[in-house]
C-alpha cells in the first residue's frame, strides 16, 4: 500500500515533465524557413560534435557566411565546422567554444572579433537564436546568465513552453516535422547565399566617440585566449572582408596590440580583398555587407593556404571515411549552389 502511494505521484510528475518537455519542443521556433534560418545552426552542431574537426570557426555572420568547409576540404583536405549564430556575442562565443572542446581537439580556432563592439546583450531575438539551441548543461546555464536582458526570464530558456506557449495556435507542419531535431540547413555550419548584389554605396560611418571596447567582451576574449592556450590550440582573431558596420582604425590598432601582447594572430581581411581576388561587384549578396558563396570560396582558399603554410591543417582527403562524408556534403552543396544560382539568374 505504501509503495503504491509513492508511485502514483512520482509517475504523475514524470508524466507532467514529459508533457511539458514535449510541448516545449513542439512550440519553440524551428527556424526552418524565412529570414531567421540562423536560429537552427547552434542545435545542428550536436549531430557533428563527435566528428574530428581540424579547424573550428566561432562567431557571427562573419564566419558562418564567409567560410566554406566544403571548399576547405576540397582544396586542402582540412576538416572544419562553423559554430556560428546571428550576432553571437563574445561571451556566447566563449561558452559555445568551451562546450565544443569537450569532444574536439582542433589545431586552430578562428574567432570573429566583430562582437567586441557589443558591451551588453542586444536583444532577446538574437539571444534566442544562439541560446535556445544549446543543450542543457553548465555551458548553457552560464551563457544564459551572461546574456539575459532585464525583461527576460532565465527559466524560459530551460522550459521553452513558458516563452512560446502562445505559438500553440500558430503551429505548422514544420513544427511537427522538426520537433525532435531541427532542420539541417547548412554545410558544416556554412549558410549559403548565392545572390549577387554589387557594392555601390554604404551609409557613412558615424564618428567614433569612444574607441575602447567594453570591459565584458574583452574579459571573455581573454578567457578564449586562455582556453585555447590551455588546450594547445592556435587562436586566430579575424575580421572578415565585410564593409558594414564600419570597422575603425582605432579598433584595428587595439587588436594588433592585443594580439601581439597575447601571442595570438589577428587578421584584418578588408585590405586583403584584392589579394584574395574578391570582387564586390560579384562576390556579395547585399551590396558589400556580407559575402555570397562565390566570395566565401575565395576567402576560404586564401585562409586555407594561410593555415597550410603555418602547418595548422593536414590533408586528409585519402581517408576513405572522411572522403565519403565530404563527398556527400559537397554533392549537396554543389546542387544547392547550382539550383539557387540559376534561380537568381
């Protein structure tokens, strides 16, 4: 009798917990279509986390729209993955990297440094596109606490039903299809764009009133440097050849000094576009703000050669397992590039 009295409430709690979890998976955004595809990328990592990646790219759109892991493998035999998300903040980059290094031992980490400009969290929408896809664990707990805006609920990041319950009346077939696993919309984290919108003119850069970066992003950059040093990983800080928002000379000089003091490499790719062969008449999809696939491939070849010259990548194209994996990835990549390219034309 006593056993039964304990069993019933425990079973009810378990059933309630399963229901809340399942409904949370159902109602949370799937980012499977429209203009917010970036929201699915953090979750996609977990299907690849046990594969060996020689290079990890970490950061915002200046990595996930700028580098092609397919091209890096085809040209140099280097395996890679991009842990990117929209407007990924420096502390989010730190926790995503720390989580990735639980299963990875890359030779190099390439970190976008654009988010140094943000001293504080910017919006819930961008927070959600990075943090919702993280699995429960210490890294997610700490990333959420570092990212919360005053009006946000921390608990809602662990119990999505609290935040998205009103979507129950807006569900579509995508919500059911991707309830347990989000859509795979990238190529090892690369989000392809094939449109060609030439650079003409961008808004004038506002006057930089304070050239210093915020204390918080710099502190987390320090933690990334320490983490890579502890793991014996070569860290490369990178500013991709994207012209807007403006990248100021004062920031460039600060990063050059920081890199020298900390024994890491800093690359500003903007003045090297001609060397890379990037043509802003054909290699950007939005007038010079981001690279399209044609620009990303040129940029990847340039960086791949740089990594190879430094001995940071090893040619693994003769490995039959990796060759088969990247052959399949490359086939889908080329099919999408041709299909979307012909549609754009």
